[in-house]
C-alpha cells in the first residue's frame, strides 16, 4: 500500500496537514484514506493523538467535516485541535452503499493499526490516543472500544446511536431516507430491516457490549435531537455507570442533531478538548 509522498502542507498557525494518506486498500474497493493534522513542531516529544470518525448515517459523510454545523469555521476544528498540541487523524471508511456491516468497523480497526505503526514517523504517542466520533462515527468508535477492546485513553461520543434495534423507526421524520418505513439508515448498514436480524442488531449495538474496564467516556447529546433520540445516550450512560466505567454525560438543552439550534456550538467543542487534554495527560 502506498502513502502520500509529499511533505506536510502548512495550515493555520504552524499546523501541518498530510492530506489523503492511504491506510488500507481492500480488494475491489477504493483506497481508504485519512487526513493527518500535526501540531506546530516543538522539542516537547511525542504528542497525544485524536482519531476522529465522521458521521452521516453510514450513508454519507467524509473525513473533511467534523460536523456540517462547523463547516465554515476558520481555522477548521481539526486545525484548532492540532493548534492545541494534538495530532489529529480524521478517517474515511466504507459507507453502507459500498459495503455492509461490519466492513465499517474493520476499516476503523485498520486505520488504528496503521496509525499505531506510523507513530514514530509522525511524532505522536499512540499510547495516548482518544477516539472522537460524531453520530454514526460515534457508533463505530464505541463498538471498536467496547466490542473489539481497542486500547485507547478515552472516547468522545457525540450523539451516537447505541441500540440499533430501538433507534430504527423511532427518530423523527427528518431522519427518513424514503417513504418505505423499512428503508432506514440502520437497514442499509445491516443489509436488512433491524426487526428481521435481531442477532446482527445486538452485535452491532454498543449497548450490548458495555463492560467493566472500558476507558473513560464523554457522552454529549442534545435533548431535542430528531435523528438519534436523546434516550439512546441516557441509556448508555446508565449502563456504563452500572459497569463502573468513568463516564461524563453532557446534556445540551434544546440542541438538535449536529448541534443545530445552538446559538454558539463552540462551548460543546471546547468541553471535548478539555476532556481529551485531561485523559491524555503527561506522557
């Protein structure tokens, strides 16, 4: 597999960007890529790594966008994270129109393996990695940590679906893909309506895999979410708490999906940075 051969592209405030690094080439599919943002060069040693997994209901989305709400931010959210002293990898994965579950989870696992193998080359500390997922990306990040026991320092979950059986058909009309009630995002991911594949639904639901010993979670969800019901996160938080996991629950009153409805989503972003800084700590 080939990496990008050009050097980093200068970004904002000394941040460097390696755009479109190939982390996996699965036979019959497009090369899978990630963008790697590196903080301004210092002599402080390896920096923590944030791995971001985009949303889009598993049917759309790409590594360039943290959320559509932040698309006009300059510097970009990824550049802001890097300027805070983190390396940031934003990864693509196969969408549900390309491959069914668990292909998306396999892609994320491959990205994590690639990043671990290139830590010395790019100057970050893979032992201080935090996963940050948004919506469908949070679902995949949670599964990687809970089901596949991926070793990370912590996880930021922005309104991720946690129980694919209960979320299917419950979200508001804004989440509909078509007039067919069985044509849901979950059905496209799984290859069948959730009601017809209960074993697969359980395997694909983070709530099923909650376990003691999981790393710290920051769960953030708006109370007015019309795509992923707020209860999805509330139930997860209770299960994590019962399992003895360090979980912080940030309830964002009146916020819809993607932080729509907020006058200023910056405090939500900043609280995630504070969590990442706290749990990555000194080397």
